[in-house]
């Protein structure tokens, strides 16, 4: 039995919450009540703010957002890298990094470890001081 009420056998598509959970999300669902409750309420990472379970118990599958075109992703990466280098390649503190990841964990634009708004790898982008969230959700430094 888990600490939260999660009944999934392992990573993969979660019928109860209507999303695909990687190993990390599965572990969070099993051990962190706040994540489990967010998914239960339909606003957990990957759910896009819509409850996946109808009152009758039938699961509604979420449409997966698509990444921006590769040309846009490359342009976003180029702009971010120019800002990062111009800032002296400085990194955020561990505390700031964790805060950024917490914001991204709850974001409707997160798809596994990528942001579907800009196409960036979240765990990498959250480290650079000059990098910014395209939606303006990160604290100003």
C-alpha cells in the first residue's frame, strides 16, 4: 500500500488521472500527498487544469499539447544561450532552482521534462540565471 492512495502498479498511462506518468511522477503520486491530491483534483502536472475523471467514473483522456516547430525551438534556444553567455554563464542557487522546478511541476505546459511553450528541457533551463519562463511564471532575479 502507498502513502497516498495511488493504486498504479508502475509508470505508464494512469487511467485514474488520465495522464502518462513517468517513473518520477509515479513515485510522487505514491509518496507525496500534495501531488496525489493535485492529480485527484485535475490540476496536477500534465493535466492542463481539467479533471480527467467524470462523475460516472469514466476516464476522459487529455489531448497532449504539441511542441513548437523545431525552428522555433532552435530560435528560443539561441536567444536563451545568448542571454546566458551575456550574463557570464551564472547559475541560480539551489533554492532558486528548486523553486523554479516546483513552478514547472505544477504548470499546465509541462510535458514530462519539457516545456511545450518553448520546447526547452526544464531541468536544464531552470539552472541558468538569465533563462526565463516564456509564460513569466518564474520569480524575477
